C-alpha cells in the first residue's frame, strides 16, 4: 500500500528556516515524480515544487531561490528545505506522488504538515 | 500560466440532488489534461477524475467529468451525505500545474 507521511512542520519566525520530511512506503521515491503542494488556511491548493525521477527539480516562482526539494533513496524520504520564510508561506504542506506517465496528476497524498510563520 | 476559474463558489443542495460544477481555463488545456479532486475538512485532496472524464480507482459512478478545451464540468448525480465537500479542478498539461480556487458543495 502506498503511504506518504509528512513531518517537520511547526511555528517559525519570519526569516527562519524549516525542513519538511515525507516518508514514503509502498513505492521507491527515486523511481517516482514527487511534488510538494501547499494550502494556506481557508484557501486553495498551490503547487510548490517537484523532483523528477532523474533528479531534476523545479519550483513555483513564489518559492524559487528559497526552497530546495531533495530526496534520500536510502531513507526513501522526500524533503523540502524552506529558508527565508515569510508569513505568506503559512500553509499545510502536502507531499504528493505523480502518476507514472502524467507527472503532475497526483494520485497519492500525505496527510499534510502545518507550517505557521509568525512573530 | 493557465488560470482556472471555478463556479459557483458555493453550491447549496440537498442529498439526492444533482451537482454541476464548472471549471473554465484561461487557455486551452492540451489533451484534456484536466483533473478533479475532492477535499473534506482536515483531509488531503482525493483524486476523482483525470483526463477530463476518466474516474480514478474506487470512485463511484455517480461522479462524471466532461468537457474539453477551456470548459470542463464535474457532475455528481444523486448526492450522498459523504459528497458534501470542496472540489478542485487542476490542469496538469502546462507548467506550472495549476488549480482552481474550489467549489464548496454544502448541505441545503
């Protein structure tokens, strides 16, 4: 069974850093297309970043230069390093697995982890 | 970037009624790479429809999707109590992938 479990969220001051983790089971992280998608409180869904099977990474303009997506094949875990956080980054962050052929069609999601940026 | 606009913002219906949700794209969505997700409070989104009209595994057949180009529709026939939720459309053809702002289907 495919499972994604996020962790690492919490309360952080503006300008701070946080690293989110997404532990995967039932599939191999390095063989899949994995994204982070966030949802601000009471708002809609926003794609944040993706890491391709081959290791290429891409980011939404809103986080480019501040966030870094990575993976650990040994731990079978996806990460999101978030630096220079602002209040606009406050959201629930989901990791999501893309379909094998349609990389941004998200057929599996984690339960999400809440990041609150506030002074 | 393709902007998706969903309407209405909120749909107030009774169990057993039909829900019709609209998603309009700012430009044509290539190969109908349009999906619909259902999200209940405190839960992650759940994929319902992909390719504009194909149901994901385990999705009841009261859910159906249609449309092409810039206009897409999600129809829920005979609403069940568990169908009251927020629904999002998503285009996964263009980069970046984008979502609509959501339609809430609430109990009347």
